[in-house]
């Protein structure tokens, strides 16, 4: 049987953690033949709650769960980790400015980036879920890079929830099965500025753009619906999206590790300069994954409307980067 993979998860006592951990332990992320060891990080005051989650994980008697540790020390949590899911983050409190949120989180992600840079497996695959996830991933990457051990290309941010939200809206609009849709991409930042782009999207060989054939719907209904979906969930549920976020994290890592079989998946990855995105910015792009590596789909045509949208979401990321530059 296979050697266990060490999976670090931060914010383990939180809402997303409560959905995510059980699915990782049941084999939905790395495969039904792949044992895992869970390395759970949360704040000191959340350790008791993490213990409770671990008790429930034990009570599932998952055959693939080869071990677990709980800790409040990032250096312990990330030790030899091959997959790291950075979910825990400082939520926006009452009266907190966007700028404060950014710098509070920047502190967390410099500490965790340093721990990953020193102690994780050199090929660790990092997915940042905690918001602002693109910029948090950027901070962790830049900090980890200083130690010269881990691959900076492997720091990614989660755009997959936006991607899945867009798929389901398009399936509803066209009356096609969600599973029939391919070649969707969500460009940019995980925020309401994201640009879900279905110009290349196909359903059983038919162009989804032609099936929709409604630019006003794209601009006035589709993009706002996907962009504001997180707020709509909070409004309806009284809590932020958790199960769907955990599901997206599973999808992101599963496709990265096990391959996307030629299909496009959206990942926030450090830009290599393509599409005019400055190098290093963590930006949602279409990727194809194979043998544990992602490749950005290149040379797609960018029309005027798309360029406008891609610039708006890029400018937000540049602003966020400017806001944390003193910490890096
Ligand atoms: P919760 O508040 O339920 O849980 C967060 C957990 O993280 C808590 O247990 C907290 O103690 C822990 N934590 C805080 N600081 C930590 C640190 N420095 N080290 C380790 N653990 C720490 O939030 P939850 O609903 O689970 O959401 C977690 C994050 O995901 C939030 O930042 C949220 O904004 C973000 N989201 C990102 C999404 C995406 O698509 N990228 C979508 C869903 C979600 O909104």
C-alpha cells in the first residue's frame, strides 16, 4: 500500500474545516487508495474545539486516516507537509477597514510562509483559501521564497469556488448538464471583481456563448450573480459558504494531484507574465494539470470587454500588493 501523504490544514476548528477534513480523510481529495496524515493548525484558544473534531474523525473509522496531530505551532503543522490548505484567517470584524484586514492577515501569512519555507516538503502544494486569498498566497510565497527550499510556483489561491458557481449558473441558463460544460475560466482575484469568462466554454461541442447569446445577461446578471454569491449565501444562511468552499478546495487539490485529463480548471497561480499580468501576482487563469503539475493555457484571445474586466480585477490585486509591501 502507498505511504501516507502529510496534509496540513489551518483553521481546522472553523466551519470550512468541519466540511473539509472529513472529505480529505475519506479519500475524496487524494484518491481512495491514498492514506493521509492530518496536521491540524489552529489558534491556542481553538485547540479544544480541534480535539473535538479529531474525536469525530476517529469515530468515522476512516481506513485511509493514518494519523493526526493538532497544534498551535505553524512549524509543527507544516513539517514535511506535501499538501497545505491554508484556510484559517482573520475575519473582518465590525468597523474593520479593508486595509486593516489586509495587514492583519499579512502577519498570519508571513509567519505561515516562513514555516512552509523552512519545514514543508520542497514540493509542497499550497492552496490558500483564507481571504483575501490571492494576496495571502502571494505573501506566503514571497516569505517562503527567502529560504530557497520550496517551489514558489506551488503557491496557489482558490478561484475554484467562483469557477463552480459560474458553471452552475451557466448550466441553469442553457438547460445543459453541469457535467457537459468545459473550458470555462475565471480570471483574476477571488472577489466580486473576478471575471468569469464563458467565451470558450463548450457543452457537448456547442458554444455556450452562442447558446446564451445575450451580452446584457452576461454583464448585468451572470457576472454580478457569481461575484456576489458569497454575500447572497451569508444573507440566506446567516453564515458564510463553508461546504461549497470545502468542496472547491477538494476539487482544486484533487485535479492538481491526480490530473484534469486535458480539461481546463481555474487556479490562482503566480503569473508567469502571460496575458499581461505582472509576474508573481496570484491571478486566476485556466490551467491543465498532469503528473502533479499545472500548465497555464496560453494565447487565448482577449477581446475589449474581457480586457476591461481583467484590468479591473488586476488593479485590485496591485492595490492589495501595495498595501502589504512593507511586510515583505
Ligand atoms: P471560521 O471563522 O469558521 O474558521 C476560521 C478558523 O481559523 C478558526 O477556527 C480560527 O481560530 C482559525 N484561525 C484564525 N487565525 C488563525 C491562524 N493564524 N492560524 C491558524 N488558524 C487560525 O471561518 P471559515 O468559514 O472556515 O472560513 C475561513 C476562511 O475562508 C475565511 O478567511 C473566509 O473568508 C475564507 N473563504 C474563502 C473562500 C474562497 O473561495 N477563497 C470562500 C469561502 C470563505 O469565505
